[in-house]
């Protein structure tokens, strides 16, 4: 790495290079333009060049299925890798040795085994990352005008993935299919012609073929025999004599501030690469410029080629599209329509027309908000030699180094744009970080919101707009199917918990899985394999009255099948009930369990009867005596009929119930009648009624009518604590909040059942 600005550096080195550089050999000088003057054979001309340089690419795909009796196995695997390639020639040995710079590779591997239609095993993994190609083959010369290079080089890197056995999922790693035994393949498969004396000095190779085991096949049999694995291979490379007296510097216009973005016009269900490309979310113009070592000896290129290696993250954002995310466009691409002055050779390669170039420009397009990759350039000079680009190194911007231009501008150990990591609060955090906490000491001590830094950066579609969430906020995702009537309760929940509530349109969440970060890559901890993060669905059930329910809670969102709100709630009562139920979806329990009796009081003749409305299985009961609560004096005769009351009843299983603890907490129910354990045949009618809660408590005790010492009412009337303290490990709701599904909080009382309460009436 050189730290001086490039142009000044090149000028500063000019005199020393003029004095100290070794002179070019006679044989190397004879490569002028595209012809050779005097060497005897193509092999001798190639061996006479000490160093060859270019780009190597390999692709493989494997897909198919096996069937044996009632068992079926299916698989789908794809792999690509691209790396700078060098061949050093040794004329006295008549061979060359192959070396590679680090490669950029993408791998996706899925397999599934079913028995009688039921999935018993499934493996899934994908990644796009830097790695090293392995392979020890040498370039040899079978004849004077051919060379042999068995160039099935591949990466030995593995991708993080998951292994599923029945319904249990474990972390694992996946790799690509094994390369066949090179020695068993036909020798002429890897034999290629050398350039003739009238051709450009270029060593090139291309092969596309299919193997099953160690055999090259012309077609794949149907059906496949069990254990038969066909793999389609495509390999290619181009090599030129390496120029050492100039540099090709690759940079980008607006590199410092560029962010990858995905398209906004995506279909909600899927994006297919076979159709027309969508409009890219952002573009970036690459610039390649030649700098000669000696200003008096300018170098120019016959052509300059840009190559691109791109990530292939499923989808275009964490929750878009919802289906067939693996069919989304390659994240970074060259488009022909945006590079009309260049020769379009595919989404990963564009080239200038032959001419006399000292610089060139190419525009790449981004189709993913989390896109990343690498760009390189190769200049074939008018003297027949080639330059492999060096890149402007991002730290600081005036430096440059051998290697690719990282896309976007980012640290080598991160896939997040520096333009987004500008904030000191998260600038130095790893892509896998999930350490944010609620303010003011809220929360149960578990950090994070189940989203990694990379997932927050890649972002989400929320009500039709793409949003990169903030790593300083604890995020909560909600699908509100009630509408605007639910907004006051949602806002109260957000204000009290300090969670950042994000609202999803129906096309932005798969309501079957509710996974909000479904389009993920596991590699490097960019997604937590042990747990997806889930959204919560808020509904209103018009057939449900009085009692709402968070099904599967209290727990974290993964266990919350849905929140079902009663249809007969209005105004402030509905606002409080919604905030209360949302609290259950972030693991906040009641202050105690059970103890709610919804009933009406009827006068039948001279007697009063209590008729339960909820739970409906509770028996009717005659009530001989009534008292007023909160009012001096004891005697009380109710009217002829009271249609509905919330009666606080103590359960035999616990001294606490849903009415216990801090009186102003939204997680406490409010009562308008009470049964005391030492007056089981008596009802205390609470007047005035208990008020709606408006806070989250930080204690298990009450401070007024639930205070441990009881209450002294006007007129000197003392009554004991009305509903008592919260149960053990209840109350203090501010410190029960947890949204992170990684911590797998078990539902407090199962997925669907309610807690047992044997009422003392």
C-alpha cells in the first residue's frame, strides 16, 4: 500500500524507476501489438513472457431429484467465483505455475429429503464472500501450438446454513459439490490452442460441460439414478503479458457517499431474473485511468474491460419480495442500456471498443439495498501487454492498493457502506451486532431486537416505503388489521415501552410465518441462524366480547400467533386494552393470573343473583350481602339489575390476580366489584370505579387501594389492600420487556390454554 496521492507518487517514482528498473528482455520486446517478429513457435513465444495476468471465472450448477420407493430427495445448488489469475512461466521447465489473488464467490445450496411426502431432512445455506481458490495444476504444453490447464479451481470456503430434522433446526455449514477427479477426465477437455504469430498475445480458455461423477456426459438421463449427481461447469479465463511500467487505477464517481439501493417497483410476491429487469435503485459510475511510470513515456490502452463480482442476497430487502426471493436479480449488474458506449458482454463485464484509451467509464446498477461486491478493470495496452487495476483504498481516500474496488465503499471486514456507518453510535460495530438497548433502563436485560446491524442497514419495506432502521432503537414490527381505531393504543404502547413500532402493509409480511427478516444470509453472523425475528398481527374479532387475548403470550413475537381484540371496546377502554395486549407480545405478563369474573347482578324476587358472563362455565350464585367499597359505611342495596361488572375474585392457586399490584399500570385489570376471601358470600361494589391505567409499573406493590397496609377511607373506615401485591416475579413491568426472539422466552401458560384459577366465591 502506498500512502501518497497517486499522481504525485507516480511522478515521484519516475526517476528512480528510470535508473533502477531492469531492461525488458529481447523476447518480451518482440510482443508488439498483435504480432511476433522472430520467435520460433507459439509455445516459445508464450514461455518467453515471464508473467501473464488476467481474470479467471468458474460457475457450477447442480439441480435434480432422486426417487426410491416412497422417498424423494431434491437439491438445487449454484456456485460462482471470480479472481485475478497469474501464470509465471519457466522456459527451462517448459511450464507455468498458476496463482490467484483472493476470489469473490457466491454459493447457494438447498436440499430436501421427503418420506411419504413429509420432510424428514432439509439443508439450506447461502453466502457471497471473499475466499481463496485452491488447485495445484500447472500450465503445460502438449504440443508446440497448444497448452493444457485443468482449470477446475474452486473455493474451499463454506457457507453458514441450517439443517432441519423433522421440525427441529440446527446450525450447520454447506459447501459446493466436489470437483471430479481431474485425472479421470478426458485430457483434451483442458487442452486449448495457443495464439498464432498473427494473433494478439493472449492465452485464453473456455469450456462448458457436464459431469456425473468422473464422467463427462452429453445429456442427463431421466430419471436420475439414486446417488447420480450431474453438475454443469463453465470456466473461462483470459491472460495477457503483464505490464510493469504503468498502473491502472480503478475509482468511482461519488464513491464516498454511495449507497446501494433496490428497486421500488417490485412485485409483492416475486421477482424473476428471466423477465425484464426492474428499475435499479441506484447506480455508480466506475472510472479506470492509466498512469505511466514515466510521464515522458505515456501508455494507452487498446481496450479497457470492467469486471464485476456481486453478492446474490435473496430478495431486494429483508421483507421484499415475500415469495421466490431466490429468483431476485443479481444485486449488482452492468446494464447495456446504461453503458451504450461500451461493448456489453454480460451483467458482469463491459469493454471499451478497440481504440486508444487512457481512461474509461462504466456504470453499474444496484438491485438490492444490501448489495455488495467487487469491481476490477483490465487494460490491454497498445503494446500488447496488460494492466490489472489497483483500487483506491478507502482509508484514507488518497491511498490505493493492489486488489479490487470494494463495493460499496466499506471496510474489508464489513459488507455495510461507510456512507451509512458514519454515525459514531454504530460506526465500529460488526455486521452481526445486535446490542441496542431500550433507554432509561427499560427491558429485562436482554439486548437487541433480533436484527443484526447488516439487516437494519439493508432495511425493510414499511407501508410502501423502504426504511433502513436505526441500530440505536429497539424495533418492533406490527401488522395492524384493525385500522385507525387502533392507533391510540399502539401509540400508548410505543410511548411506554420506548420500542420503535413499525407498521406493515398486508403485502409486506407473510402472515403464515410472520418472519420479518426472511430474506437473509447467514454468513458472518449477518443473520442469527438460531432465531428469525417475527412481526405481530393485531386483529379485532367482532364475535369476541369483553376479553381480548394475545394468543401464545405473554412471550416474544415468535410465539404470538395473533392478538385478538374484543369487538365491543371503545374509546379509552379500547386504547388501554390494545396497549395491554401488545405488552403481552413483548413478554410482559399480568401482575397475577386469573381472578377475573365478568358477571351481571339480577334481582329475582327479593333475592340477588350473580350470573357469570365470563368464564361462561362458572355457576350462578346467590349473593346475600353487598357493601360499598371506597365509601364510608357498609350497607348497600344494588338496583334491580346491574348488567355487567368486572369482579375481582381470588384464586385458590394464588393470593394475587390480574387486579393486583401498581394501580396505574396498563398491565393491571380494573375492577368495579370485589370478593374478599373472608367474606366469600359478600360482594363489595367499588364506587367510584377504578380508573384506567396509563403507565408501566416499576414495582410489584400498589400505592393506594392495593398498598400492603390497606387504605384508611374518609370517616375513619379502614379496609385491607383491595387486590394485594403482584405475584412473585410479576409486576415491575418496565423490566419485563423483551422483543428479541433469540431468547426464546417460553409462553407463560402455553400457546393456547389459559391459566388455571379455582375461584373463591
